[in-house]
C-alpha cells in the first residue's frame, strides 16, 4: 500500500504538469489555426498614384506578405455607365491604383497603426484604409483568452512542481541512509542514486503514458461522441504523436533534475 | 606508502566550526598494526576516525592516509581511497532493504565485480563470520551481534589495506563483543590488514600485539 502511495504521490503531480503542457500544445495549435483565419481575413486597402509591386510594399514594411491589385476595369465600367466610350477611357486613365495587402502574421493593432503610418508617409500612396474596430475587438478577446490559459497552465505546473519537490523530500528521507552508506564506501554518484533514477524514471514513463492515453481518448473517442462541432473540427489538432516525445522528454528532465537535487542534498547533509 | 606507513598525522587540528576538537596531534600507524584509540566521551575519538575516511577535513596540520593528503584530496581521489578502506560502525549502517549477502559484498558491487565473484565472496565471508544460514535474510531479522558481524564481513570483503572501526562493540553484549574482537584480530593477524579501532574500553583478553593511543585535552598520546 505504501509502495503504491509513494508512486502515486509522484505520478499525480507529474501528470498535472504533463497535462498542463499538453493543454498548452493543443491550445497553441488550435489558436494558431484561428490566428491564421484572422490573419487571412484581415487586409489593408491602399490607394496609390503609381503602380506598386510586392517588393516595393515590403520595402515600406517587411510584415506585408501579399499585395493584390484591384482591377480598375470593373470599377470604371460601373462609374462610366451611360457615358461615352472615350469618357470611360479617360475615367479609367484618371483612376488611381488600388491594392489589397495582407500580412505574414497576426499583428497587434498598434503594429498595424505603425504600418499604416509608414505607408501613408510614402508619397506614392494617397490613402490607406484599415478595418480597425472589429480587428481590435477580436485581437483583445483572443489575447485575453490566450493569456488566461497560459497563466492557468503555468500556475498549475508550479503547484505540481512543488508537489514533486515534496515527494523528493520524502524520497530523500527514505534513501538518505542507503546513499550515505554507499558514499562512505566510495560509490560513485550514478551507482548510489541508481535506485532513485530507476523508480523516478518508471514513474515518469507511467505519467507520460497516462497523459497520452487521456488525450488519445479525447481525440478518438470523446471528440467523436461529443457531437460538438468545434471538437470535431479540431480533432486532428487534439493530439499528435510527436507530443508523446515532448511529454516524455519533459518528464525525464524533471526526474533528472529532481533526483540530482535529492542526491546532492543528501551529500551535503552527510558532510 | 613510504616506509609502510598507512596513517601519518602531524600538527593535526580537527574542528567543527570554530570549536577545535583535536589540536596539534601527531601520530603514525604502520601497515599491519592493530591500534586502539580510547578517551572519554566527547573527546574527539569519532571525529578523528571520520577524518581518516574523509568525512571531516583537517583544518590545520597534515593528515596522510594511504599516501593521500586528506586536507587537499579531491572528491575523485577520496572516492577511490574509500574503496580500499573497510569501515565498521557502532550502529552497523547496513542497508535494510538489501539481503545480508548483498550488504556484505557492497564494496565489490561498488568496484564492479561480477555476480559470480560477489556470490562466492558473500558465501565465504558469511561462513567466516558464522552467518552462512543468514545469506538471504534481511538485516532487521538479525540480532545486534549478528548485524555487527555482517558489518565486519562487509568491511573485509575487498581485503582493505586499512580497517576503521568506530565503537564496534558499543551496542553488543559480552559474547557478541568477543566474536567481533576475534574477527578483527583475525583480520590483522592473518590478513595483515591495518586495523584502527575507536573504543571506550580495550578488551581484557586480546591475543595479538597492539598499540594504544588516548585522546586527552585535544591531544593524541600513545600509552606505552
């Protein structure tokens, strides 16, 4: 019973850390696709005296990733309905150049403002039209949700880390005498801490497998059975095989650091 | 080891913080000698013993064990030195989760000997200390005297050049104490291991020649 309790008191906080990390990874992936949608949906409308290509726009700001000219023909046709062909040609010639520009990433509204300012300072550009209000509202809401989740994950990981350290203190107490005896007889660090590494590594692997199982179940069973459209849409993003390695590496890193803390604190207290 | 001197101390001072325990001590021990160190409680006997296996570093003077200066020794050299020492403790310091046999061969495990060698040596040593029937038992299943015999067997398992014992019979009855003294006499007399024992009282019957140091007023003096 004590054996099981000893393991669970390490496995549970470790799982909490790993769940936090996996939630973070999933959230990052799902928000990335949402960010991509927001980025795709946002553009600036440029009115210019002269014809400009993408390279010229990028000289003005490197965040500009795409410029699409708005064809003037349709515009001229609409304006010149009912007037003569020669007048229509004159209107077409007099019209400025129109462009839709898009950006390489999801930008903060202040960055968009500075891009607008830098574009307006160019003498070839007559007007820059932005769609700030809706974009700003989306950006603020989105940033707040992201911040709240990150803060929660960090807080949960910190609390769990304290629990892991607490368990380390228990191990320290349980293994202190054995490690001190081995040290007196000249055992190298790896030999005297071998049992701790073995136990902690097994617990870390178990924690990783359990966390992975939860997310695999979430992806393949609960997401399908939930009838929630958003979960179904995001199903592919819920867990990826590479996540297992990230979780395993993280748990092993925590084990290595924790065991070394125990070993060195035992060593100091024996001297 | 120059002139077969295993331990050489000169102007040796040992302290805990600002408190000096041993001051300006000088003594030497040759290979194959049996040495008793006695003194009243709190005189610094155990402190002196700890300094011999590097648990405490000298604060002044010189202490050389097995040719190594214990003041300047680095952790790797100290680790290496400890693998050539046999240490016996008053409270046995056996690993309770390990069998008696595994405890006995701890120095061999540390040295990386094969399982076959460990098994053979464990059987031989347990026979020597008359505990053959306790091969697979755990320390807490043994009496105090039996645990100390395991401790002595562990100390002898790698044929150390120096055996250090801190009050080895302090917790034992007379019969068990005599068994331990016999084993230590045997280690020194037959195996030519240098033995240094810290104790309150020298046994009344002791069949091999020995030297006796006493610790008094922070000094170490030989009793002739």
